[in-house]
């Protein structure tokens, strides 16, 4: 399935300051960080429930 692109939009809170690094072979800059997203619902008894999910993110700039 080459040529297809998946797009995701995460709305949440950044857990810590991003950590900047670079790839070992081509020195492309990277930024690593985590985002927390929340899900809230009511169970069958009407009690509120909440779940936090952490997403590990690595962002980079394509070398031109």
C-alpha cells in the first residue's frame, strides 16, 4: 500500500517538554514528546468513568 498516508489529529496535553535529538545516519532533527488524551463515559450504573491514554510522539522534518 505504498503511497497512502494516514492522518491523525490528537487533542490533549503535553506531558513533558519535548526532547530534541537527531537521526544517527543523516542528522535529521527529531523531537520526542508524549500527549495525554482523556475519555469520559458513564457505566451501566450511571457512575462516571475516566481513562487517560498516553501517546508517544516523534516528529521530524524531512531532509530537503
